[in-house]
């Protein structure tokens, strides 16, 4: 595992930073190529304040304007950020600037940023990500009290794992950029004349880039998008969700401080804040000079941006109908635990959480014999209840519900389902230890028919699970693949001991663009997506176009322009 | 240089083809990476009929339906193809099928094509391109009598050089695809449990692809697009311009024969033909299942496709205002010859041809002293006339005018310019030896003011040259860069002995996305674009988005979808 070297501690130029961090970069690049297991951050101790010190630093941030240096702002906006754990307002205010002003600053910053060499930008990006990691305990508290994630997830999923996705993007961009030579000598005979040219290839960024974050898991998509943009020479404007600003604002603060320290224009990274009443995202996304937009959020708004931000290259991650197809188990209890864990993790406020579980009418085969459809449904309900038995465990696994609106929507859906389906588990709040006011909910679990697709053929954000009765596993697979193609899906899950069915599922979900996890039980959450190894979002269905991290996530952010002149002209 | 080996002659499976052609692929891939000079075809003798034999084979093709095997077609369409050299109709007819039928066949063909391995598809593509090269003399005659190019250019620019751009795309795609591992083993501890997963990564093509060709130079953009699509698993529908079908139809014939010979579905490559009265391109481009469109043609129709083919990834090459900035020469005669050659080559019916030449009011400095603006203008006119002096040379350099419409437009423009500008050289036809009816025109050369930008700030297709008076070279550069950004440009040219100006031009045109050639004189046409070395079209200005060939030309045509399952689960 990489540790700070004396070179790193003393590197004072961008070029020296690249040298200082080259071991981490080399390891990350190897992992991007092999897609074997790697983390640049898990298992390392962050060098910044931890435990009580981090808590004290975090407390000192609350209730006042955040210092973003000379960040442009015509007013100060106090955002309506409320901790889902305490229901107390965070009280942090941020500089508020109009879209044209932010774009103007970004354009100004672009000039110097694109003049840096690729190694210089790489060095700065690696330094930035190391500083984000150093501040992980403080950033984690900000994640916890905005997204509502449990403490553990806020340090890992929103911390080390998100940083790994950022590092993956740096390494992938470094590889892509490294494939374009900076110069070439070219010699060819034309008749009796040997023409020799000296050619220069320049990396030219597209322009200012906008990164729009979601409320429940901002870091995971923001870090890759920001670093892919910075590496390819584009200044970035980070636009967090108005109810979940603080973690990304602190990240922007760290990035700007790093830029200034190494003699760069701080406005290479800016923060855009708004409120639900006076939104700014649409204006930013459709600004004529905004050339790249990364968007994470609802399918509806994502589609609006794709429709209207025609001047920009748009990368999206929206939502999908992640499905579980059940056929036959070789470990009944383990399978039920795995499914229960996936629908409970962060109360299914994750883009990888399954929503639609297909139950074959005749049940499934298990080592203990046939398990009927009713037994299977009850088994899933019981496995979810088992997690809830310990409030400590529940708090760690389910976390809280980020938005009050989600509670309202689940409540309304429950009312609908009571008359149209079998509600197998009603949503209820549960007591989070130490946080009596925490906004919590157990999953709503409902049994429905395959024909009820007006209910389940759309994403119901949050802890909602449909157990869908189907004739058999084959029809479940057809149904799930069809819905993934039509409505979008990021992940899919299959439990089957039938090799033919597994093969058919791999082919089917591949064509539909959903990544498939088969027969996974045990300690790893089945919907865990590993940086450097798991490609996340395929671009083949409506769930989004931004794949973390393939070459296409990088190549669209810059272009190559060449120039050439005679090297010498030799007449034979 | 690669020659046919015994392995190649006997390779009977796609996998064996990959082996047989691996030396050519390796050389091409090395050139893509180094961007040094390379050709897979120049200097080799094609193995198919040449000279009189090729002419006889070509003559036998004319005046009858082209045999495309069992290509779908509900009727036979005789296209209005007329040779610009002889003004005689070619009389070839082609199968005509509606868009839905073509798309249905493409979808059907996709299933088996995407199941091939990357090496298998690579082997087939290399075999296809070798067969196109073997038929180069016949394909060249088809190019000559549809595009109106001279015999030499039809064999090189529309032949070996276009094939090299196709080979470049094969090699670039092979590299991009090769970076995605097919499998990975992943091991990570979760608590006390070691989780080990086996991961599979599948290349999934986007879907049917449409390649729309222009009338004057179809092969150059069709070959790269077709091979980038085929390599990444996409079936292709080639849609030539209705006045210039034959060369691409013969290419499709060769590709389909190769597919059938190696047990593949011929409909992996289809031909779409239409007429000016009943066009089919818009319906094909906006078909809901058409997922990739490569378009070469007018800026207006390109913009229409970008606006309406929202379901597809669109790659364009349209048109631009290629400029020449003149400041100071170290070889006066050579510079004037170079400029005259570029505006004369194929009568400027090339996307790289310069249109706007900036003339500093105070003239330019030369080794012979100051050359006044008027002398410079006359020098350019005289250098063009020098090419026309020998009809043989004129025929080789200027070729003919592809479309009667171009003649009409130049005639109308001349009338306008007579009253608004100084017409320095009126367009006139010239006698092409051996082709008394050839459609020819000398370049229209007009002197204008910088304020006449309603005249020159748009592409005037064909042999039209504006000599634009500007205060000085610096203002010429600003003007040219601004026009490139705003209206699009593929190339730019500078003649200057001032290093500061050269640096400023490199920076300026790079930001505007036009590739710059500085101080080039001699045997190589200054607007020659070398496969493997010169990036063609930047994507940074309105002249297009398809760069031949960078990674982004390949990465948007496929996605990666993964699946994973437990390898084993070891409890420590």
C-alpha cells in the first residue's frame, strides 16, 4: 500500500507531484488494465484529523459561511441542508453566483489549465485525491449528515470507494492521453523528393464542464467526472443537489486550495449552489459555452438535460429497474440473506439496489427440496426483519432516508398497494441508536403479479421491493431483460444452479446492458461495485451513458489537433 | 511491405485469417501509436486485374444490374449516375429496399456477428480490406467515373490512401478493444471472509450502423466508418450519394462475398440506394433502431441529422472554411506553386482544400524583397495558370467537376462577384485530353475585402478561391481562427518566417480545432492528409465530429457489459 514518501512531502511543483505520486498511479493503471482487485485508499490511515478531532473540525464548519477563498459570488446562500440523522439544519452558507459569471471564470481558468502538460495535470490530480483522502473522516461526517448514510458507508462508499473511482478515472485518463504522441517525425517519398515533416499533436479540452451531483451519493459520481475532466484539461463547475451540498463543497475547497498552493487558478474548480426555489442547473447545463455535462439524478431530469444541453457532451447516470431472478439455490439461507442485504443497504437509495424480485409460481429448488413461492416470499421478508432485529446493525446497514419526500412517496405507494397488491411488509420507522429523530423506514415489500407492471416498471426511489409472481424462471429472465432494455437497469442478479439459465442470463443482460451478478452470497454486498474492476453503467439502456470507467468516459472530453511543418527537405 | 503468404492463401476460417494477416495488423498498429509514416498498400501491386483487364472488367459491370448476391430488394433502381469525364450514363442498377427492411436484416445479422471473437472479426476485416485492394484498379475506374477524379487520384486518394484510412481504423479498433480484458479474477477480504469472483467482460455493439457517403470522395470516409463499425460488432448499411454509387456498391459486393465465403451473414454489410426524388437517408438515419450514423456531406444536412437522429451516436464530416495565412516566404516560387496546387487539386472538391487566402495590405516579405499585395495576388493567379498550361497535367491535377450543380453555382457566384469584388480569374472550361465532353472548370479567383464576409464566410463548394485583403498577417490570423471556430475548418495553412507568428498560429488554430500546415512547399500537396499520422477533423468546430482516427472514433461504437460469479469462497 502506498505511503507518503519524503518526495511527496516536499514536492512543490506540479511536475514534482507527478514524480511523487507515480507509484500510486502505476498501481492504479495496472489495475485499470487487469481489472483485478485494487484500492488506493482502503486499509490506509488518512493523515488528517480522525475520531474526535474530525468531529470537532466538522462541528466548527457548521453554522457559518464556508471559506472557498476568492470564489466568485454575488451573495451568500444558506442552503436548506438538514441532517437526516438529527433533523437539525447544518447552517452552512455558500457563495452564490449566476451561471454566466461561473462560466466566465471557468473560461478564464481554462487558458492556463490546458497549457499544463499531462504529467503536470496528473500530478495535481493525484495530490488533490490524496488530500481528499487525508480529509476523509471530516468529509465522511459531511456525507453522513447530508446523504443520511451510516457512518461506515459514509467513510467507505462515499469515501475510500468513491476516491478509488476518482483514482480509476485519473489512471484511465492518463492511459488514454498517453496514447497520443506529442510529436512525430514523418518521411515519405513523393516522386523523387523525400518529404520530411515534424508533427505536433495537442490535447485540446472541449471547454467548461458541469458536474451535477445527486443528493444521496454525490461523491461516487462526482469524483470520477471531476478528475476525468481535470485530467483532460477542462475546468469544472460542481453543482451539488441543494439538500446535499456540504461534502462536495468541502471537496471543492480542498481542490481549490491545492490549485492555489501550486500556482494554478483556483477557478479551475468552482462550486455552483442553488435552492429548490431558484434553481440554476438548467441554465448552467444549457449555457452555450458549457461543453461537457455529467449528470447524476432522476431519469426525468436526465432526459431533459440530454434533450436540451445540445451544445454539450452529456454523460448521465439516472435510474433503473434492477432485478433479481430466482431459480434454484445451493445455499438457501445465504441467498435470502444476500437479497435482504441488497434491498436494505442504505435503504435502497443506491443506483445498484434491486427493486424487482421475480418469484416463480412453482417456487425454487433448494438443497432442502422445493421452496414454494409463498415460502420464498416469507423467507425474504424474514431475512429483512433479521437485519432490523438489532437497531445497531439496522443503523449501519439501512442508514436513514435522505429526503422527506421519499417517506411521503413510500407512504402513498403503500396506500395504493394495499388495494392492488399483497403488502407483505409495511414500511415503518425504526429507532436509530443515539439519533432519536433519525428519518428511517423499513422496506416496503409487496407481492404483485407480472401484469402489474404499471406499479413496478418504473423506479420507486428508496426502500421499495416488489416480489413479482411469474410462471417460471425463464419467463422471469425474459421479463427482467425486457424491462432493463426498455426502462433501464444498472445491475441484475440471478440465483440458479442451472448452467443453461446462467448462460442465457449472461447473454440476455449483456444485450440489455445490465451487469449481472450470479449466485453471490456471503460477506460482500451483492450490489457492491468495485472501482478498477467493475464497469458501472453500460450506456446500452436508459439508466445512463457514463461508464465508470471505460475509454469512452475519457475520450469524449478532449480532442487532438495537429500541426506540421517541414523538418528538412532532401532531394535525392 | 506485406505480401500474400501461403497461410493467407489457405486461411479458411475467420480465426485463421487473423493469423494470416497479423503482420500487416502489427505494422498498422505500430504506426497508429507512433504516427510515423506507413502505408499498407502504396507501392504494392494489387493482385486483381490491372490495366486493360481492369478496364474490361469495369466495362462489363456497366449497363446492367449489379449482382449483390441475395441482397434484400423489393425493386431494382437504376440510378442517375453519369460519368463527369464522358457525360455518359453508367447504367448500373441496384437492389432497392425500404429502410425498415434493411434495418430488420441488419438486426438479424447482428446476432451472429457480435458472437464472433475480436480476433475473428479482425481477421475478416483484414481479409476484406485486402480484397478491396486487390480490386483497386476496377474500384478506381468506378471512382473516376462517379466522382470525376483523375485516374491517379482515383487509384491513390480514393484507393490506397482511403484503404490506409480503413486499415488505420481496423488497427485503432483492435487496440481499443484489446484494452478490455475478457475475464478477470478478483479477490478481496470482507471482514474475515475472502471473496473471490470470476468476472467476464463482453463487448456489446450499439446496433445497426448507417454510413452516409458524399458524392465526390466516398471511399475516404466510408472505409474507416465501415471498418470501425464492423470491428466493434455493428452491422453496417452503406448509403452512397445517388449520383455516386458504383464504387461503394462494388466495395459492398466484395465485403458481402467475403462474409459469405467465411460462413457469415452477408447482411452484416448492406447497400441502401435511393434517388433524389425518393430519398431514404433521413428515414434510415432516424430509424429508432439505428444506433450509429457516420455522415459525410453538406453542413446543412449534417446539422439536420445531428438534430434529428437523436437515437444514434452521430459522427460527421461536413465542410469548413480552410484558410491560408500569408506573412513572409523563404521560397516565393515554391510557396505560390504549393498554394496553386492546393486550390487546383481535384478542383477543390476536397474537404481539405483551402478557400480563403489572406493577403496583407502591405504585401509579404520574400528573399527577393517585398512582394506587394497586388503582385502576390497576380502570383497566385499565374501559378494556377501554370498548372493549366498542360492539359495533361490539368487533367491529372484538377480532374473534373462531379456535379453540374457546382458549375451552375460557380457561374452564379461569378456574376455576383463581378459587381461586388475583383474577379481575378474567371472560371472557364478547359479541354481534358481524350475526354472531349468532360465537365471541367478552372478556379474562380476573386479579390475581396475582409468586410465581405457574407461572400467568403461560408463554404463555396468546388474551385472557388477568395483572396482577402487584410491589414496584416496578425489580423489575418485572428480572422481565420475566428472563422474556423465559428463556421468550421479542417485545415489551415501558414507561410511565415516569423517564429512568434508561427507559435501564435499553432496555438490559435489548435484552439479552433483546425490542423495547421506551416511553410510546406515541394512535391507533397499541402492538403494531403496521411493515414496513420495525420488526425483528420478535430470535433472542436462545426466542420465535423469524426476524427480519423482517434480513440473517440472507436469507443462510442460499443460498450462493455460485465458479469460476475463466485470463483470460490474461502473462509479464513
